[in-house]
C-alpha cells in the first residue's frame, strides 16, 4: 500500500509539471508575436517622443531697450559735414524669434521697425546738424508717413551649431520704403538661460529700395549707395 501511494503522488506531480510546461509553451507561442510587437511599438513611441522634443520651438521676444539696430550710411562727395559717415539708430522696434534647442532648424525671425524712429546718433555732429539730418531722413529718405514700417520676415534658416554658438544665415523678405527684397542675414546666436543674443551685420543697396540719398544743406552731404545694417539683439523667452 505504501508503494502504491508513493507512485500515485509521483504520478500526480509529473502530471502537474507536464501541464505547467504545456501551458507555458502555449503562452509563449500565442503571445510571442505580441510581445515583440509591443517592444517595437514602445521603441517607436519613444523615438517619436524624442523627435517631438527635438522639434519643439522656443519663442523669444526682442528687448528693444537693451538691443541695438543701426544703419551705417557711408559718406561720399563734397561734404559740409567733414566726410563723416552716418550712424542712424532705430529707437522703436519689436520682434520675435523661434529657435529649436540643439538644432539650427526649424527657426524663424520677424522684426518690425517704426521708420520715424530712426535718428542720427554720432557725436561728431552738432545738435543743429543732427536736427537737419533727422528732418531729411523723415522727409526725403524714409518718408514714414507713406511707409511707416520697416519689416523683416524670415523664410529659411541654415547654418551650424558649434560650441554653443549658432552660426546661421537667415534668408527672408526685407520690406523698406514700400519695396520688398530678399536678403540673407549672417548672424551668431547664443543662448544664456532664458535669454537669447543675436549679433551680425549685412549690407543692402539703397537703390534697390528706391531710397534717395540724404542731401542736407542743399546737396552738400551725400551718401553712397551701400548701406550696412548692424545689429546686436537681446531677447527673452516667452
């Protein structure tokens, strides 16, 4: 009787083990494909999340009070003002930039300058001379009553990121004196916490925008066709 009971227990244990093995085999067979697919889906989802984070743009608004936007007009001809170049600064402007962290693109820049706010800034001119220059800037050169705003809207941005500096070329539409032309603006952009700084310069031809030369004192002051735009823009994250 002892042997018979032992045999029954062994038989029961072997049967249970067999059932467990069969069940495990069926489970692996039936769920193996789904487990593999689930892993693939998780990987794809993580990749999509990483891509989404990489393309999230950070918006910045320009701080006009801390920024500089200057147009340099090179002097030429017989000059009553002793041949000094003009440095005309914008006093009233605003803008917004978008940047993708750790990537050059996508990115964008929009700027709006109130044309009537441009004024001569150089100390080499007397207050009376500056008054004359600024009057002719408004009445002859910029004509803000007709063309109140100077705008730039980017269309494409290219370049590279080196040691934390974005070295970019910003292509877009510059509208000045009622004329819109494509320009490419080289700039160096750096980030500092929630702040952004963009510095650079580019040149335009006065004739391309139908701008007359300033002619203070009845033509004794003239400027050349080439104008250089110099900027040092500070912005903070929105």
